[in-house]
């Protein structure tokens, strides 16, 4: 029997999670979950996600592809950097982040545990 294909798009996501200054559209496909995450100016992990996650830092290591906007990231050991459009970042466990400037930050990433306990 031949392999079958799956096809989804973010216009009809499997799940949507909204938070202050942000929205995650999640698509489940091929046994994986891919997120389209939009964070508006004013979004900051420590004020938006920390209360939901219940941890001091984001504990989930993950990759992100930045579509637009600039996100400043700080790791628990004090390293701080900006992630800009077109970049792929591999973030370790124990990081925080916030939107820099007036442009929304849009990412695509594996995000099944985002803003969830």
C-alpha cells in the first residue's frame, strides 16, 4: 500500500490559543504540531506565558523560523540576543523573550506546549 499525504493550512487551524498580545494557530499534521505564532508589541514571555506555564523560564527547547518582527531573547545564564526576520533560532530550555519595536513578531515553529501547563 502506498503512502498517503496530509495537507493543512493555517487558515483553518486545528486549534487556536489566544493570549494578551498574541495568538497561536496550531496545525496537527503527520504526527507533528506546527504553530503560526503572532506576538504583538507589548508581548513579553514573563508577563503573558509565565503565569500559564508556572515556571520562571520557558522550559521547552525549540526551533523557530522568524517570518517578521524582532524578538529579544535572554537565556538563564544572561546571554541576550535579537532574532530577526529570516533567521532560524534554536532556543535552549530556560529562556525568556519579548517583542522589540512596533512590528508584530510572527514565527512558525513546533509549538504544541506553548502557553500550556
